[in-house]
C-alpha cells in the first residue's frame, strides 16, 4: 500500500473520531519480522501496512502531530521524573537524537496489538539495551520528550 493512501486513511479516521495509531518499524526492530521499513496503521478492526526501502519518517512526523497535537514535538522544560524515561533519554544522548539506525522507541497504546501490557500505555525503547516504561494514563509529557528527540527536533 502506498504511504499517501495510508496517511489519508489516518486523516479520515481522525476526522471521524475513530481510533487509530501508527508504528514506524525499521529493519532489525523487534516488532518487524521483515527486512523492509514498514509503516503500520492500526484502525478499528483493520491493520494496514506500507513497505519501503527507506523509512517514512516524514509521514511519521505528520501523523504524530495529527494524533497528539503539535506540542508533541515541543518538549517540556522540566526534566523527567520517571527513572525509566530518564535512562532512555540518557542513552539517546549518547547515541544521538534523530539517529534512528542506533535507537528508536515505540508508543504502544492500550489497544495496540504489539502492547505486551494490554490496557496500559507502554513505551518500548530499543537502543543498546531494550527498556520499557509502563503507564496507566497517557504520558503526554514523556511522549513529547521522546518524540522530540526521535524526530531530531531538540
Ligand atoms: Zn522497534
Ligand atoms: Zn499498535
């Protein structure tokens, strides 16, 4: 499926108020069993994929702001109080913000097919180490900290 078609399906779901979220999977990612870059869109009862040789980070940057608002790419001024996220950010500082060949993270929503802790918000980090942070509620500020460095906006 073409990435443009997938993005327009996400926009349609957002406009209709239907649940949706996406994943940007690089080769080597724990959630990716192929050698392609895979952009996954999870809709209510339907999962769509777009495969490509290069990562579709521009589509990710567009959709993450559609999903969470533009503030998702503006980190809070205060440092995180969450030890798991602090460890992720420290490792990202060593590997480089936006260096997505070295690290990435996943935001696994309560209904996400990949979430090992259904009903929670799980942040799965893959860098030199694999780390997890699990939240009962949407961790908006922690997501902003991570998305900002993921898209190299810090
Ligand atoms: Zn991954
Ligand atoms: Zn998902």
